[in-house]
């Protein structure tokens, strides 16, 4: 299970296939692609597991289902390293 780190407002501006997101807890600004932003929006609604997040990406994008687990793991790791999300035992 994953969740947005508590207390973040996830302020962003979106242009075409990228978004600039401001992390109000760290003061950092990040450039995100559409899949990363989609995951953050899904997690904003509440904690979610890998299966639910995979379903979100499959519904939103043309993704090769065979490569999805690896791509999702990479996206989640990247968002966690940016201190935007964290694993939880919810």
C-alpha cells in the first residue's frame, strides 16, 4: 500500500505531457510526467495498493501490461525518493 505523505497539498500546473509540482513540505519543485501525476492524483483520494494503481494506469494510458509491474515500481520508487509518497500498512 502507498499513500501521499500526510500534510501535502500537491500544488501543480500542467502543460501538455508534463506538470510542475510544488512540494509544500520540502519547498522543492519537481517536473513530472503524466503517469506520475496520475498516480499522485489516485493516491490523493486515499491509500492504494499496487493492483489498484496498476488498474488506474491501465485505464488512463496505453500501457503494455507485461511491462507495467516494472514501470509502476519505478514510478513509485521515484515519487518516494522525491518525498511525495510513502509506503503504508493501512
